[in-house]
């Protein structure tokens, strides 16, 4: 478990670095100092490092911790090498950067090899936990149930990638990768939803509360739409046709929306902002999720309301992960108690992301396009103001992220005296 946890820390740190450069590239005045071409490579690096690999590696660490079993070194080597190739390609600007939906891509052999290596490692880990997931998907323990759903949705996502590779015809690169990742990308959001629910269950437990055992059926409700999307894919429909887009939109609104909002309602009424630090972190996560999810229902067209929506949702997952990370540092013997300054870190990150998504959303309302470098498109003063709000929010959120990463690294490299060491059972599960 520990090695995957450390992998997560590295990937989130790298993704945060890319995020800062990307945000500055869209901030008035500062954007003039950044070369436009490299901006798009760094945008790819940010999304793939933090929002895909970072979340997945944390999920892998939870699988090993909760389900047990020894990790395999070859999994880590495959994923680590793949991640390194993605970072190198994105940072140095090799090839052509494509900002297609879900898995932004750099058309270069190193990048594509990196994706294949990481995907292979992901598949091997998923298959290892498949038997446990099938057994525990209806466990009365909501955490084991939620994590089992994450294993099953991971398998469906990876199968979807294979089907998509076999079905998608070669053509213009941007359109090819848009088609290639459209359905797998949607399926991956169900993996993220099961990760978010798992984190909320853990934070609830850390806050001294519990989620009812009946919520295992809420977890199970994340599975029908992924199966429907696989059926759609096997039918051979064009993944970016209006018919398929309508199905995927309903999948988000209902397939993900109903179970996550059910959890949000329960946790807001029963747990959020109660039970000390971890209850407070849970409250920050659920409130930001409500804002981000709510923005998703207000999207119209292709503008900055789209990234406002998914950044709010993804940031709610990251806040939950940050809180759990401090608990894991204690459990692994790296931390005795959480300093007061660090207890404020989730609040700094939350407030920064709140400003960030509000700025993006309202700039989108006034016509600001997405995935565009610089500020030349700004003709409305309101857009200029809200992009400035976005820039301020990005600085605060990056500050919160940097505090998190640096403190985690410091705790790992310099364990404090008198720290409570991990129990033997936990140590035996580390992989």
C-alpha cells in the first residue's frame, strides 16, 4: 500500500506544477510571458498526471489497504515507467498536443507508449482484485462495497478501451482520439464516483460516525449505466453521435448523480462539519461537490462552464483524499499529530478552488471559450474580471496543494519522535 501511496504523492505534485503553469497561461498579463505552444502540452500533463493517474494511484493504495494482499513490483514498474514517459513528453513539448476530452493526448511515440504501459499495469492490478470485488460488492461494509464497485467499473473501463481501439478507424488525430476515449472516458467517471464515495465513507468513520449498511445498494446503483455504455459500444454506434451523447449525458445526470447526491444529502445532514478535523474535511468535500455537480446541470454549449463543473467535482475528491492522507501518515508512522497550519490547508485549497470554479463558470456564462490560451478572446469586461477571479483562485488552490505535498514529503522523509507506529497487520499489507 505504501508504494502506491507514495506514487500518488508524486503524481499529484507533478500535476499541481502543471496546473500552476496552465492557470497562469490563462491569467491576464501573466499569460503574455508563456509560449502558447507549450501551454497545450502542459495542459495535457496537468490533466493526465493529477486528474487521472493521481486519483487512480490513490485508489490502488486503498485497494491494497482494505482488500489486503501483497503488491507486485512489476505493476509499479509498468505504471511508474508509463507515468514518467507522459511527464517527459508533456514537459518538453514533444509531438503534437491534443486537448481532446477525458484523456488529453500528445501524439508522440513516447507518450503513447507511456499510456500503454500505465494501462497494462492498471489492468493487472484490477484483475488481481476482481475475485474479491465480486464477492464483496454487496458487503454490509459500505467501504468494501464501494471499493468493489470501483474494481468492477475499472474493469469495464479497460474493456471499453480495448473495444474502442478495435472499433475506431484511423483518421484526423483530434477526431480519432475524441472517438477513442469518449465512452471509456465516461466510464472512468464512474470509477471516480466510486472513489469519491469510498473516501466519504472513510472520512465518516474517522469522524466517529458510520454510513448505514443499506448504502451498499446505493453503491451498486453505479453499475447499470456502465453496462449500458458497454452495450452501446458493442452495438457499433458512433461514440460522438448525438444519440450516444444523449445516453452519456443521462448516465452522468442519473447514473452518477443519484448515488452521489444521495450520499451528499445524508452526509450533509448527519456528518459534515461534525466530529473534528475529518468531519470538517468531509463538509468541505461535500459542499464543493454540490457546487461542481450543480454547475454540470447548468452547462449550455462548449465554454468554461464545462471545466468549472468537472474541476469542482474533481477537487471535491482531492479534498477528501487530502484528509485521508493525514490519517494514513499517522497510521504508517510518519505523523504524530496534525499541526494547526496544516489543518488550515484543506480550507485554503477549498477556497481557492471555489474562486477558481466560480470564475470559470461565470466567464463561461459571458462567452469565454474553453481550452484556449491567453486572453485575446476577451471582449467583455465581466469576462476579464471573472478570469481574474479564476487566476486568484488558482494561486490559492495551488498554494494549498503545495502545502499538502510539501508537508507529506517532509513527514515521510523526517518522521517525528514519538510517532505512533503502524500496527503489524497494516504493515504486512503494505505493497
